[in-house]
């Protein structure tokens, strides 16, 4: 007998009670939906508007597609309204205070995402709604929205983006369906009027609940506010007001990824480009600068794939890379000019020699070019001088192709013509035939002229090489200063992203009203008027 009592008490009685409860729920469900028309607004009079309160919990920022300018978010929505057709007395229905009903069998508010970019603008998941005995309906559908977000690329990759999501009634105007925000606990709604646009606004400093927020790997959530507007679309929809709720997301990009993979390599290439100026002025100098130009061009192509086509502004890193391309282009042109100078064998203009050999080197920290010879264009060859002094005799040799006639050569010829020393007498002194001595003198003169020409070419080549070095050093100093300034600007822009004082939002305690222990008290003391007019300045859910 004791065993039978135990089985009846712990197994049979709960089963019978559940069957009885299911019976009452089934009857209640049938009674509520009998003659219920889900296409008709749940109001007693046609001139009344259905009062709808709208809120959301942000679960995750899935993606911000900068190229297509689409923000993808995962939201848990919360929509509340009062349906007078769905009321009952709990004492008549075995104490049942709430009922789960399929959302596609009852009237639902007409709410869409007006700035929808891809997919359906309406709420597509039709989960059950919770209906309470006093007529309050709470529907909490999860949804993934893809909304349009205008991207400002000016400070990329250390940028912040502001995106908006606007929910509004599409077919119902404000006279048929009134829409307001669900205030978050501890964040009262502030009523404002925009006099310029003649708009009534209700501002909430905390637009969405962040109780279950999961942080993004790419973006920090800096702020999330909401504003309720009452707008008029006279051009298309007459003079009826249309309420909407706009959520404003302020997102700050996490800088580490692009700093490591884009900014630092670009800076290294910038300073690598300056190393071209240390390469000797030979053909390899041009090849080196060309390779660096190709590398920075590839970086720029990568940047183009990351950003939307924008003809208004250029991003910060885009300006930096464009500057680097221009810099390397100038270095390449300078490399060609340096090689041309290095191969030059003709004398340089006096102004160029004075400017690049005497004046500029001391300003770019270069050692002076030996002793500056202001009479480079005049002969001062000791070998030819000795030759003309020792052998003042007429010469039968033809001018050497390396010989350059100067004033001193004219004087030698005059001395040769007026010489009183006879070649025959010189032959007698040397014990040689006069023709042999004449040929020896001609050969010595030819060799002296050749050596003199080589010396002049070497001097010109040394000057040109020095001028190319001076020009390289000038470009190096200028680019070093400009690169340092550009790098400082980029680093200064990255400072707020790395060390900014504005801390991102994270998951916080529950702020949705209809949660926790307050729920039962709220339902038992429900007042439709207080529920609708509550702006969050006092907690109507705490009794």
C-alpha cells in the first residue's frame, strides 16, 4: 500500500495535473483565436492607434563591409503591444497568466528596417509570441540585419565609422500605429525638439541592451544611442506623421591588424626607397628604384580592394602610399640623371661646378671636393710645360686627337719659330741624327698630350661623380625630412586608436525591463497608460 501511495503521489498526480493544465491551455488557445482576424488592427475604435514599443539587444557586430558599405548585425528584438482581443481572467483558466502563441496567427506590428541593404527588410523569423492575460503581447524575434552604412575612409586605417539603423512602420502611419522606444533601466529618455527641421525627438543615451553582447574582432563599439523621430513625408505619403526609431552605432576600428600588415611594411618600403640614394650611380641603381616602385604599387592595389570607390576624399594610408609612389618616381628619375652624370666626359658649365662642388656640399654634410680649381678650362700640365721649355724647336708632328690647343700652346709655337737653337746642333750634342731626335720629340709630345687628355677626362669624371653624389644627398635629406613628417602624422593619427581615453562598450548587466524578478510584479500591476508613457525616469517594473 505504501508503494502505491508513493507511485500515485510522485508519478501519477503530476501527470494528471499536467494533462489538466494542457487541457485549459488548449481551450484558452481555441477561445482566443476563435473569430480572431490577424489582419485587423487590435483596437476597439477605428480612429485609435495601436501603441507599439520597440527595443533590441545587440548580440554581435558580424561585419562591416567597407567596399559595399553594409553593416551586418545580430539583434534580439523586443516588441510590445496591447491586444485587447487576447485577454482572459487567470482565475477562470486554472491560474494561467501567459500563453505562447505562434506569431503568424496573431496580428503583428508593421515594422521594417528602412535602410535595409540586402535581403528582407522585415523580420523573417516567426517565433512564438508571449501573450499575457492582461492583453500585453511580447514578441522577441532574433534577426540578422544588413543595413546600409556610409563609410568615411578619410582616416583609414585609424578611422571611426558612424552607422544608423532605422526601424519604422511602412504601411501604417502614426495615426494607425504609434511607435516608441523601450527605455533601458537607469537610462531615461530625453525629449527634444529640433527647431531647424521641426522634428520631435526622444533620445536615449543607451539605445540597445548589451547584456549578451559579444565583442567584434575588428571593431570597438564606442557608443550606441537611439532617437525616436516623428517625420512627415509630404511628397509621397500625405500629411500623416511616421514615427521611427533610429539607432546610432559609433564604431572604432581596432588598429593592430592593419598596422602590422599594411602601415609598417609601407613605412619600411619608404625608408627602403631612400637606400637607393646610397647605391653608386650605375645601372643597378635604376633597377633597385624600379623594384621598390613595383613593391609600393602592389601595396596600393591591395588598398584599393579594401576600400569603397570614393571620389570625395582619399584615405590617410592612401595619401601616404601615393606620396611614396611619387617619391620613388622622383628617385627613379634622379637615378637616371645620376647615371647620366656619372658617364659624362664633357666639361660642365662653370655655374653648375660652383653650385654643386663649392656651395651645396657643406649644407648636405659632404666633405669638400679636394681643392676647387677655378681655372679648370685652362692648361696647367707640367709635362707639356717641361717639353716646351726643354725642346724649343720646330715640330713637324700633326696635332694629336687628344690635344687641346690653349694660349700656352700658342706661346710654345712662337718660341719654336724664334728659337736660335739648331736641330743639327742638338743632334751633334746628342750624337744622333737630327731626324731621329725630331721623331722622338714628336712621340714624347704625343704621349704627353694623351696623358694630359686622360687626366682631364678623369678630372671631369670625378667632378660629375661628385655632383651626382651631392644630388643624391640633397634628395636623401629632403626625403628623410618628408618621410619623417609623414610617418609622424600617421603615428599621431594612430595614437587615439591605440591609447585613446574613450573606452569601448562591453557586455553589461541586464538592462531590459521585462527580465528577472521584476517581471511578475509588473504583470500583476500592469497599467497600459503607465506602460506607454514611461520614459525610464522611474522604474515601473519595480514594485
